[in-house]
C-alpha cells in the first residue's frame, strides 16, 4: 500500500537539473508547482528544444502510461518545484476505472503516437506498446465496445418497443401462496438478445435515460396490474401488490411523486397495491432530497421496500427516520445461509430488526425448499426466488 507522500512527492530542483533523460524508464509523471522546464528531443550532441513548460503543466505522463523508455530529456530552467505522480498509483486507479475510460485512454494514446509519427520533429513518443500494463486486454476492450454500443442503442429501445416487463412472484412462507410480484425490466436487443437490467440500468443512470425507462416501467406495471392482480391468492387483511424498482436519479428527480400519482390516476390502480423498492444507494445519494419524496409516496398509501438489505454501507439510522414498510434481505446472504454462520446471523438480525420495527420481510433468491423452510422457521414471512418461480412476462403468467 502506497502512502500519499510516495504517490505524490514534492521536490525542489535547482536550475539546469535533469528531471529525466532520453532512454530513462518512465515510471513517474510530473506536475510543475512553480518554476519551468524545457523539453529537448534528439541525440545528446544535437538536442532541440521543443517546448518550455511552466506552472500547472504536466509532463512525462505518456511514458508512464505506455511503459516505454523516455524519448525526450526534460531539464529545469530556473529553480523548480515538481509534484511527482508514481506509476503504481496511476495503475491502481486505471485498474478500477470504467472499461470505457480505459478504452478512450488507449485511443488517445494511439492518436498521440500517430500524430507525433507524422510530425516533422523526431517523434516525441515511442510507439504504444501492446504490453503496457494498463492497456485493456481483449475482453476489457470488448466490454468497452459493448458498453459504448449499448449506451448508443438504449436511447431508441423504448421507441422501438424493445423493453419488456417481467414479473417474479413473491410468496408467503412457508406455504408458497402468491402474495404479489416484483416487476423487473428486460431489454430485447435486436442483435445481442436479452440484456439484463444489471447491465443497462447503470448505463441508463449515467446517460439520464433511466427517467424515461422508469416512467415506462411504472406505466406498464400499473396498466398490467388488473390482469396480474387476479392471479394472486386472496387473503384476509392482506392486499396483493406489485413492486417496482426505482433508482437514485429517478427518486431524486423533482417530478417523481407527481409522475407516480399520474400513473395511478390514469390506470385507476389503488396506491395501497403498489410498492416501491429502493436500495441504500438511493438513500446515501441524498437523504434530504429523497426523504421528502419517500414520505409523500408513503402518505399516498404506497409501500416502501428497502431492497438488497445488508449489502450497503449506510448506517441503520435511516430505518428509524424513513417510513419503510418492508425489508428485502439480499440473496447473497440467503444463498449462503446454510454454509456461512455470518450470513445466517445477518439474516437473523434483519428478521429481529424488522420485527422490532413492525415491518415485513422478504427473503430474496430462495433457490431450494430447505432454504424456504428454514427462513419460515426463523420468522421470515415472505420469499422470492427461483425455487418458487423465475421472472416471467405477463402473457405467460396469465396463460397458467
Ligand atoms: P433486485 O431488485 O434485487 O431484483 C432481484 C433480482 O434477483 C432479479 O434480477 C431477479 O431475477 C433475481 N433473482 C430472483 N430470484 C433469484 C434466485 O433465486 N436466484 C438468483 N440467482 N437470482 C434471483 P434482475 O431481474 O436481473 O434484476 C437485477 C437488478 O436490476 C434488480 O435487483 C434491480 O436492482 C434492477 N432492476 C430491475 N428492474 C428494474 C427497473 O425497472 N428499474 C430499476 N431502476 N432497476 C431495475
Ligand atoms: Mg428489487
Ligand atoms: Mg434485491
């Protein structure tokens, strides 16, 4: 682990000092805090000055990125303070960077290389190495291309009728009677087949398209509801429901409460039969912004579920302040509850917590009967998972 000092160390060099020379390994980049440097290219006996860089400029970054030897010499012209950025730090950041960023960086470096090759001056940079440690391997390259083309195609997905809404049953434990559904969006891409929401919702959030997608989902779920409702088992004192996921940008947008209200009005759906699922990311994004919307939605009678419980990093105080009606225990814990004492204890605590708060609990990702039985014996009221049913389109659910 590098300390901040070794990643960004600061040094003062006297006038005329060489920062690096042609042939040196490029393991650092530099930012000029004060002073100035000259950049020289060409053989030692016939060096040409190609640039003078002053305060705020960065140099040495390309050799740092492509791991090639330096092709220029840099010398200070006056006493100069430099901040040094180590390769290890940059590589650590690049490994974590979005594949699209890595891909764009690679393209920029390649363009830089070809433009310096065309220049009259001796090339200031060596050819970009295919072995550079930051360079995306083929699968990363393919991932970046896929992300870019998905982002492009997504803008037409609604207009071209490529989105679909699947519904996954949520059942009462232990019997498995149908209580309601979770609506899960799917994208039928004309070339790539079905694209899952885990892949395109984050993209839609970044591009702003998530608002249109969210509207489409709400409209579709509330329109489908009368037919779907008839498939639920009637129980005294318990209303059937359909649950819709909302992401952070959606809930933060100013007109969200009115948009939900409009959907309910135009379709005639009873607000008490609609649930909205939110993850902790939504709450962390802006507690002040979202809490007013959550309170308004709840006041209309809409249920509010905390999705993927246990996976977030927020403290639990929002459970006290926000009017959640349901906790959904993430499937990561459910899947390991037989083998991991830790997962088991987390589920036990979640159940105790919801009991204390007087709210219901849904366990997600139940894949076998034994897990459903164990959860029911621990007091979990509702379950969802492939053991009961996978998400399906409306027409399949109605045909049964
Ligand atoms: P989520 O809201 O936690 O939804 C549950 C996910 O778990 C669904 O994945 C569901 O198909 C999957 N699942 C259910 N039972 C099982 C099981 O037994 N085993 C396994 N392995 N998986 C199970 P899906 O449909 O791919 O959705 C992934 C996530 O995408 C959702 O997680 C939700 O966060 C998001 N998402 C889905 N639809 C929408 C939407 O309309 N709007 C927004 N904003 N997000 C959505
Ligand atoms: Mg959900
Ligand atoms: Mg979930």
